[in-house]
C-alpha cells in the first residue's frame, strides 16, 4: 500500500492538529463586559503620548495604504547597474516572488524550495539579497522565519509591506461561467471566504496556489480557477478574472530584505529619522523582566513598534523556585522593532543597558 | 487531470511557503559580539528580582520535569462520578487525545476534526471540557487556537504541560531490523532528527502521524514504523520499539482545559496562591503602550509569566501621523499570563487600570 499520495502534483494540505498555522481561523474580537470604549488619552501615572494617532477608517483605501507602506525600491542602485540577485522562498508565481520583483525593479528573482536555501544563497554569495515573509496582518507571524533570522548571520537591510491582492486566475479565453471549481491554499481561501461563498462554486484546498496555477496553465484546464498572485498570471500566461477577492481591508504581508552585511545609511541624523531597528534577545530573569526591558527604550523616548517572541531553543524551559515550590515556565527569545538606527547614540546606550539583563542580544538590522 | 491527490489516506504535508509552521526549523542561538554572559542580578534603575532562579541543567531529567509540571488530574471530581466528556482536537491516537486522557483519568475523550468543533461541543453542551494545544516549547505558539480562544466565550479552567514522548511504533511481532522506512508529521521528524539520522532509514513526511499509525495497523505493514504517541500504540494495537526519540530535553506541549463557565476555586487566599490568570486585550495607543501595561502588574508585584500577541483582526493596521509623515504599523491583541486569581483584589485593581488603556479587555480564565 502506498503511504505516499500517488499524484504529488498538487498535494493536499496538512490537516494535523498540531502543526500550527495551516488553516487560520477568522476572528472577530468580542468586547468584554467593559465594552469597546472610545480612545482614551490619559493613563494613570503616565503623561499622555505625544503622538497623534489616526483611526483607520474604511475610507482609507487599499491604494492609500499601499502608498503609505510602499518602500522605496532598492532598484539595484548599489549593484553598479547589474540586476540584483534576489533569492525568495517559494516557486515561480508565489507572493514572495511578487514581493521580490516589486521591491527590486531590476532583479533576477531566484526561487528557493525552502527558506533555508535562501539563507544559503546569501552565505554562498549566489544571491545579493533574500526576501523572506515574516508576518501577515490577519494571520500573524511566520515563526520559523524569525527562528532562521536569529540562527543565521544575515542582516535585515530593508522591509516591504504590500497589501494582499488575491486574484481569480483562469485560462486565457475561458469564460467566467465555465468555472465550476476554485482551488487555492487554505490561507487564501480563508481570506476570501465571503466572496467565495457568494460565487457558490466547489472549493478545493491545495498546498501551493502558484503550483496549482502552473498546472492549470500547462494542462489548459477550463473548469477551474485558482486564487493566486498577479505574478502567477504573468508567469503562467493566465487571465485575471477578478482582483482583490479578500474580504478585509488591512490585509498586508510584511517581508524582510536580507543581506550578508548590514545596510549602509547616510551619516546625517536626518537620514536615519525614519529608520527602524530589529533586535533579538533573551532575558536572564525571564518574561517578568520584559517590562523593564521595554522601559529602557520608553524612558529614552525610543518608540517600540513591535514586540514578539520565539521559543528559546537553547533553553526552552526555565525552572524557578518561589516561596512554596519549584515551577516551570517556557522561555523565549524576544524580538523588538524600535525606531532609530543602531548607531544613534541613544539607541546605542539603550542596547548597552539591555545587554546587562540579556543572556544574548543581537541586532538583526537597521533599515528603512 | 486530477488536482486532488488520488490516494488521500496519508496526504503529503503542505509545502507552501506562506502557511507558517508546517516544518519548523531547528535553532541554536548564537551569541552576539557581546557574548553569552553569566547571569546578572543588577538592573540599572531597578532593584534586583527577589526570585531565586535555577538554571535548567542536563541532570534535570524529563521525569523530573514531568513531576514539576504535571497538573493534578481533574479526575472527574466535579462530575458526580460520571465520566467527564472531553472534546479534543484530532483523531484517535493523537497527542491531544493523550493529553485529554492524562488530564482526566475518568473521561470520555471525543475526537474533533477541527478545533472549532471542540468549541461547538462545549457550547452545545455535548462536552464538559475541551482540551486545546496552545504551545510547544520548541516550536512556539499555536496561534489559531489563541485566536479561537479570544473569539469564543469558553473559559480556561486548567492547563496541562506534558513532556513530548515521540515513540517509534510498529506492528506487533515485527522485528526492528525489518523496518525500512519511518513516517511521521514533519514536526515530530524535526524533533527527532539526530536519532533518525543515526538509524539511517528512509524518512517520509505525512500530514497526520496518528492516521499513519492507524493505516500501519489496519494494513499490517511490516517494513514501516511511525513516530507517534503512546496512546496511538494503545489505540491501534501497535508495539513501541523505542520511546523518547526526541533529541532535546525541555520539549513540552502546553494544553488548555476549557469549559463554558469559569473554574470555581477555594475562597481562602492560600487556595489561589498558585493560580494563574490569562487575559487578552488590545491597546488603544498600540504596541508602544505595552511597557506601561506590563508595569501595571509589575508595580503591584504581580508576576507576568508570559507575553504573547495575535493579530487584531478587527483593526489589523494602525496608521499614525508622526512629525514627518504618516506611517502604518500592524496592530495586535495581547495575551498575558499573570500569577494570581482574577478576584484577588490586587489583580482586580490592576485589571481595572489596564482597562483604561485597552480597546477591549477579557479575562480568558483563572486556573491552576
């Protein structure tokens, strides 16, 4: 009996209960009994924030957000006119290829089956940059890519945040009415649930949308459409029947641009004002010191814009003796995004301070 | 042409680049230039922690840790002698079933294909408890189960933390020398990599180890072994050729026990001293207020033992106008574990304070 599925072209996705993120759930936050409140500016014991916050209203369109988030393209400026060799995770037609080609307009995009290969390509200098997806605003962090970041010596030299644009792709010339079935990765299906329900067609989950798009094209399948990227349409000569099938505004992917060496920046302080630094560290006294670690930045007026963690694989369990008994806690590597360049004196001082309570501390990169 | 793999019995796992946690990477933390330092007890501007921490040494065995972490079994005490009906995620033979049966010795364990079904079973009162896996100490959070927790009204009424015991399972009577191939979920394969390499056999990834164990048994396959749980051996009449194949100490799974109503506790303060409370909240001013939120607990001597976050799906993007331009940040729901019961006056006061800066705040449960 074959334990391996006999047609491996479009394998079904994992359905195991413990693998994590395969089929993300939709969530709608419920207010507690305390209710959803209007924004409050006061905070007992603290002065109000100086920053002026805007609520994200529905009239702020995806195009507006794209304009806000879109990074300046690397455009190969530091590569003396030759194309930037950009390793990306996935096959041709994937969203990661799309990110690579949007981020570096003059680039050779190099597909990598596994993310590890992209790091290897950097280390072996067969690629100048690697693009890795690190977060989706609806589904959360891509934990294993953060793990790889901490494990490898590559530096973050840039980021791109792109709105997700789930397109309905079909064979050129094929009528929309002939479509009987829609296939895609469960994450894309989850993002487009309402629109798909309205279409009332058969839905099938596959492990790789770009691969499904390729099969569609190569076999001229006319009764099936794939939810995939714009780049998949271009790569495989498909037509885009519909764009932006996703049901939520605010659905963005965040990608890091990696290089072997840290990014170079203008030396003037103004040149670094919109710079962001990502750091990884462990806390010798555990999670309970996180407040103190954050205050190191807070007290120096360095905004912390993201707080994340991954398991501390070198010491996954911390055993503590308190007054009554010994208890155990999971232990973590923390990841912070802070505003400012690592060479900014106040950031430098904060990092020195953080180092005093860290088992290890590493700057993963300063970037815009 | 079939887009669906024709033998769906043991589908191959998802290999898509963007689905997240399917094949976790092994990580070994590298020290920065600052080096791995000895534990420091001083912290500029703060008094040293009172707690006495122990390093986890290799002589602390899995058995010791199990003793430390093992929770008192519910044992059906509050169900008047009838078995507790415990819904769990996964099929028979899964690690989640094992957790259910270890946690409630007198129980009817009810398999659920999707985690949503376990929540539904609680809400429809066909189950008294649901067991959900929430974290692995090596691979990290199971984000979608935290999402479900925030979305549903179920309360956390207990937790179990069990060491992972990956067993090599084969047909009874089958000689170890006859095994040519080992199949399992990629997570288990990743946990056992060194031992598997030493065995030098063919390795195959499948989406569901328990299902593979069942197929092995039903088809009396003698050339294949499965890495799975002890309960899978029992459920499908397999022999355990080896136990504890995982290569790391400190590999633990954490499960929450859920019920429709909050847990009841002894009223004496001593009865709540080892109690833990998990809360979910959003921050009106975003991540930069997290330090302040944590200080609410810190200043009241309430230890925060875990800080996590999930995307804030009701507002995934926060747009901020700073001095120069408008920028966007991803926005989150934060999840904290704090020590103490929600009805403890100092916890109650801290939660009132936190509520002042939270868009929403919900106590997910107080439990031991």
